[in-house]
C-alpha cells in the first residue's frame, strides 16, 4: 500500500494538489534486479512487474475538484552496466462535475546508482508521452533529467529538470521547470 500527497507551486503560489491511496501488486523479485537496486530504497524496483491501482483527489482553488482512478503497470528491466530500465504505463481516468476524460501516459526511464565512497546517489533520465482523450491525439511530451539523493535510511530527495512540450491547445505550450520531491520509505517489518 502506498499513499501520495503532492502539491505543485507556480510563481510562489500553491497551484494544485493531489492526495490519495494506492494498492500495489507485484511479481517475485528478480535476482539481477536485486543486484542493480541494492542501494535503492524503493523495493518495488526489484520486481520485474508491478501493478498499482490508486485513487487521487485533486482539489483546486481555480476550478472544480477532480476525482481520478489511476491504474499503472510497470516493467523493470535489468540492462548491462547496472542500468535499470523502467517502462511505466499509466492511465488517468478523471471525472468532475459529470464530465469524464482519460489520459494514457507512457514513461521510459533509465537509472543508474553511482558510488561516491559509501554514498549512492541515483542519476536518471526519462521521457514520457501522453495521449489525451480531449484532444484525441498524442499531445504532450515530457523530458526529465534528475538525481536521487539518499538523506537517511527512510528519506530520499529527488531533484530534477523537466521540459514539457504540449501540442494539445493552440498555440503549442512549452514549460521548463525544476522540481524537488521528498520521498519517504517505510519498508514492511520483517518477521
């Protein structure tokens, strides 16, 4: 089980937020993935396939709140050079005030843990492509470059640069942004 709480800031103001639980189901760990992710806090990266179903509530101060059902299927693939490839397939099924929209999101990520003495940050790059029902086309592309910085046994900092190209509305909309995510991990207690 996982729980997400996110807030997005733009020009110093909280622009939007999302909050909600998820249930995760996975296959058994793969030995090669265990070796690649030995210094990673996210134990789901050791599983070749992970299925997640979640609910998100997205309140907003400028528009109606959105309710979202979020099915996700992820594949983790070991790659030579201790690189982890992830193929995430996600659906966003949104409803608000009687209207329904959906988005399919496909994100490919390549990640590698580095070793600096006893410290193990994780550099990554990813590309995400979105198909939105409201535009009936592949309307957005996101490119990311970032690094995961472990802060403690249960806390990790994800810093990243993001470039978005949205061709849905006219004219095209491009955004360059920097992001910071604090990730908390609480592994299950071992018997």
